[in-house]
């Protein structure tokens, strides 16, 4: 048979029942020491070198779920316990896992990568091993203020009105950014005293030559992490995870100026999610990299009646349109009483007394009170205004969520991807975006879509 090369050709292969006898789901588990296990749901020889035997020891096929609002996706499967008990000598936790779907008649290069991640639990039973796996998102789920940054405040981008940490009371030495800074403005109760500060930018500290009589705050900028793109790259590098860049996001979104000041237990994943949400993107995890994808930009895929499992289509939820949409930007990291700011005149004092600046749009009058607010890491009004417009487009129309089972394999679909439906007389819409996917078996996926 001809090897498929496009999404539509793969869909046709899946929908053709004559191919069922040749479909195979296989996986590889491996670690950095060279240990490798290759399994399948039927005997199969293939792999990258074309000659790797895949043992047909998979009992319960892998299933997993990915949602647009839950990046830590994962799943489970069971496999036969080998008679020689060699697996008992492996520490499976954090083994990498790649799951593929394809046809025993194809070259392995035509197989579709369905999921890549790591094993997070492996338990031997009497006759089987039970495995759980998840995406590499968990590698980012660790505190930023650890290792060389333990106990230090971290500046990502351009941070307004932070509270620097006093690290030596006798010399009035403060830490503004444990990861270093490039630009610094220091204030004493609103009065600019930068001229009285001896700066050590690389160390991230400054020392005052006068005794402050009010609260010391600062505006601090780390220019190497000042945009969404540069901040995401730095975060991934710190966590030893590959930054895979953007999928579909405009250059303007990638270069949006941001600010995040880390003083608590925030993780790399926490901040990456904030950055993505700030520019209407979502995170995607591949085998060893994290990307930001902009909604609607993946190639549209068409799903016809033959691709849908009979009786599986159901309405899930009606999303009420927003009455007001708003975006918060330029986070204020130290909210202060305007009356305590001797050097700040009105109306500028207002930005010091609120946690963020808010820009908003009112929808049609008479709607049910349903405000939708999004706090962001954005620093500039121009970037916030652009994202407000995008939020307005998506939240001021009534949207519906539908669920259905389709003949497909997850590797052909992406969260956020646009789907066009043809021949579905029972659907009151023609197109929607995928917001969740659950792989049921080698060729059946449950999707939820939002119009």
C-alpha cells in the first residue's frame, strides 16, 4: 500500500476497515544509560533502524489525556511481566517513553508520534507491570528559587515597584535581583534616590549611602529576559528543558515586554503558563521540548461523517458570553498607600496603589453580568490592548462545547487546532477548536471542541 504523507491520507487509512489487521501501536522506553525496551500490541519488527523487534507484550493499550487548561498530561498502560525478570533491575522512574501508531507494512519513518514523555511510576504485579507516564511538563514543575537562586528574589523582564530584599542591615545592602539586572531605579517612599545607590548589577544588589525613612522600592529590569520569547528561553534553559519556540504566534506577541518578580515558590511551569496566557497562547510539550502555540494557527483538519463514531456526539456545555472583558498589565509588585508616597504626585500615584493597570471593553448592554478578566505579565499598554482585542473576539460570542469519538490518532491533532466538520447534519456548526483530547486506543480519540 502507498505510505500516507498528509493528514487527510492518514485519516483515510484509519477510516478504512481493511487496514485494521495491519495497524500497530508500539512504544519505546529508554534511559540515558542505554537501556531500551520496545513493546507493541502485535509482533512487529521496525524502529528507526528497521530491524528492532517489538515484543507484543502490551496488555492494556496506553490511554492518555491532553487538555488546553491542564498541561501536565499523562496516561497509563500494562505489559506482560517478562519471564526472565530483567525489568526488576531497572529504575523505570524518569525513563523516557515514545508512543507511535502506524502500519506493519510501512517504514517506521511514516509512523506517527502519538505521545512523548517520561515514566513516573512502574509497579510489578504477579503477571503484569503497570506503568504510568506523563509529559515532560513535570520537569518544569520545580521552584525557580532553588540551586544557585535559592533564597534569592528573581527578576524576569521588566518589574515595576518591587520590594528589594535587605541582605545587610549594617551596610544597607539590598538585593534587587538574584539573577542580576541591567537597569535600576530606587525609591524611598516614592522619592527617587537612585543617585544614592551604589549598584552591583551582575550580583543583583545595590547599597544605599543614606538611611531610608520610608519603604524602599525599586524598578528593576533584566534585559536578557525582557520579552516573552527571551523569558521562556531562559526559564527552559534554567530547568534543563529545550525551548522549542513558537507555533503560529506573531513576532509582536513573541516580543511583548513582560515582567515577573519571583519571591516565593513559583515554578518554571507556573511562569511559563503565565507568559503563554498573557499572549493568548498555550503550552505544547513534545518529546524533549516545550513550545507556545497560538490558537487557530495549526493547519485545519477536516472530519467527515465516516471519521466519527456513531452515537458518540454529545453537547457538553454552553459558554455564556462575557458582559465585560478586561486585561491587567504592568503588575505592581509592591502595592502602597498613596498617602505614604512623598515623591509621587497624583494621578501617577494610582499605579502604585493597585496590583495592575486594567484596560477593558464593555460588551452589548443588557447582558447577564458575566465579566471576564485576565491578569497578564505584560508591561506595555500596546501589548495589553492587542490581547484585549483577541479576548474580546473569543469571549463576546456565545460558544458551545461538544464531545465526540473519532477515528483518528492524536499525533495528527493538536490542542487549539481548528476542525472543519463535513456531512454532520446533527451538528449546528461547521468549525470549532479542539480543547481536549483523550486517546482511547490505537485509532480512536475522544475530542472536545469549542465553537
